[in-house]
């Protein structure tokens, strides 16, 4: 008898209401093409921090998120970082679309001075070799 009661209570608990939800995130560029990027979900109230990566279709899924407000950050090199808030309040999946804008030119990574110097030296070597004026640096060609 107690075994049947336990089984009945366990079954009822399985069909009970859940206090967690699911976030389905899609990330695209301004033209609508999917983007792979890093996603961070943070809920201070739930003390939850979750890091995700979008796939080649720009999709990421966060499951079993406790109900509440979440801060969403999406990053991808060459694009402006997206920050937003979303509320998970249903066991039904929540769809959330993010469009990343292009990063301002001032935030682009610039080559280091060593790389620039090497590129200039290579260009100088090619120019000297092509004109045949003198021997090139690094013995790349033997014209005189």
C-alpha cells in the first residue's frame, strides 16, 4: 500500500508545474545572416551565470533557467557588443532575436608595430628586387 502511495505522489510531482523555462536565442548580423558568437546570461536574483556559444546557424539554447530577469550580453569580434534584459516567466520556450551592429572603426584591432615594420620591409624588398637596383634585404633575390 505504501509503495502505491509513493508511486502516485512521485507521478503527480512529475506532472506538476515547473518553475524553470527555456531561452532560444538567435544572433544575426545587420543583413540577417547568422553569426557565431559568445553569449553570457546573468541573473543576480537567481545567482546564475551561464556562458553559451551560438552555432553556425546563430542559435543557442539555455535550458532549465529559473524564472526571473536575465541580463544578456552577446559578443563577436568586428561587431558591437549587445546588452539587453529578458524575463523568463513561463515553462514555454522564450524566443529572443539579437541583431549585432558593426563595431565602430575605432574599436577595430590594429596590427602591432612589429607587424607593420615587417610588412614595410617586405614591400621594400619587393620594390628593390623588381627594379633591379641593388641586392635586397634578407637575400631574397640576388640582383645587383
